[in-house]
């Protein structure tokens, strides 16, 4: 129900997708490391049955965990996060913004501000007295709050762009969490597809398209497919130009890599210079379960790997997959803005690594398999229905371009 300017939904349990990053050593979930955590830690000393005080994940509570708690002693973080948003709704329905408090403490967020502009943070002020209760959500609707010029808390009405932008939450001079600024950026989206937080296995989070909107509730699983990145040969063992990326149609129906409204084909890109537009004169279609190969050099790829005669193969020509780390994306045409700029919907994305970038991970260990870096193995997706931009869904395996992963 949207009978007031904001809706608070208290939950008995909160999903991992809604969690903020609490300090290591925060055992009572109040987002601070203090005496209360030390008391809980002492009660679990040398315990070995799934103790919450096992901070390094080695299965027991010992001096290593105590040292980590000591390093974070006195740390305090703010638990309030931007948890989900809907930026592409029809004209007869509003966009909305959802905040989450996954902690065990109540947080007064009255006076905090929301904005879609980092240079103008004071666009909508959350009403004074608003409390984000423990394990709760706050939902703000465009027509009732941040986009409503009649709301006295709306300082500069705004609406979120269906073509993507940034959303900012700022605490200002709040006495408990002063100058707290958190932001989420999001891309173009289809109608009724929301973006939300999803926690990766590494402890970081992604802000991605969700399989269904869930205002006032635990976030749904990320939207996966209909076509996914299924295999990556970024560093061949012999000729470096024998690299490829394999796509797979995981839907139960035909998918055409062409948009007949915009008359634009789908695209495949990376951060190292690859720009492949699928054919527009003869749109590419994929049957349910069909693979397609994107290659640097088709002749070399066919000479190097046992690619079946019926597999569709497309060359990207200039550009190469990076051998250390790269971001690859499969894009579907989105809308045009008022200036005629085309925006692109990210259907799938993988930020892979060669396993040597420990500095980018909290525990200092890069979980991407090093065996795929020049040893003749490729990165294979473990489960096609699972979220792809997470190293725990990839393994190094014998190349199988154009066919099911081993």
C-alpha cells in the first residue's frame, strides 16, 4: 500500500542481497566493533562448530581471529544502503527508491537527502523523525515524495532516468553518521525491471537487474539471460589470437540478437577495445540451448579447436581480450534520449581476472582460477542459471567452444 509518503516494512529476516558492509569483528550486527563484540568473542573462544567469531573462515576461533578483531577495534560504519530502485515504469505508475537497514540497531534518517545528481545532493529531504528500524526497508515513491513538488520535503523534484544514472543518499550533519554518502550507479533498463543489491561470494556487491521488483521485501535473484556469456578463452596457450568468447541461449525459446523497433543489433564489447555489432542485414537468431562463438580470428579458431560445422561464428576483428583482467559485456539496444543518443541494456557482464589481483579483494586473495591464464584452459561457467559476474561461478577447464561445458 502507498497510503503515505514512505512505507516501512519490518522483516523477521533479511536476505544477503540487502546487506551493507559491516566491520570485521562486528558480531552483534550493530555495525560497530566494541566491548559487546569482545564479550561474544570470548564466549566462542576455541569453538569449532560454525562460530560467528570465526573471522577468517578457517573453521575455529583462535588468535588469528582475535588479531583481526583488534585491527578493527572501534570501527563504526553506517548500515543504511540504497537497496533497490525502479527507474523505468509506465506513465501511469511511479518510479521508486528503496533503502535498507540490515543491522540490529535503529537509525534516525530524518533530514538525510536523496538525489540523482552528485553536484546537487539536496533534492529530496527525508522527513524529520523518520526511523529506519532494525532489519527494515524504507520505500519512497516518485509521485508521493521525491518527484512531487507539492511535498514540502521535495526541494528540487526529480525522476530517475530509464537510460541509467546515479542515485545518492547523503546524511549531511547527522549527529551519529555525519557526512555519510553512499551512491549506486545503474544502466539502462527495460520497463518494470528494477535494479538492486546482490552480494557476491567475495563480500562485495553488485547493483544489477533483478528477476522481479521487490519493494518492501528481500531482493529477488539477479535477472540472468536470456543469453549469457558461457565460456571465455582470454589467454590461449599457443597463438594469442586464438581467443574467443562463447554465448549461450539459456531461454526456452528463439532469441534474435536484433531489435526490430530500433533496427539495431545487439553488441559485444570489452574494456580493451573490442566492439562487435551483430549483423543487421541478416539478424542472428539463436535456438533454445544454442551456442554462438565470438572470435578474434575465425580461421585460427577453427584450426585450433574442434568447432562443429553448425556453430555460428563471428569475428570481432580489431581489439584483443586482456590477459590480466577485463570487463566483457553483452548489450541489447535500449532507448534513445532527447539528443538522439542510443543507450544499451546490459544483458550479461563478466569482470574476469587472471588470479593475480589480490589487492582488489578484501582478503587479499584473487579467487579467479590462475589455470586459465595461458595454460591452454578456458574459463567455463559452472551453472548457466546463476549470476555470472562472480568468480565462484567460473572454473578453468578444457576448452569446449560451441558445445556444453564439461
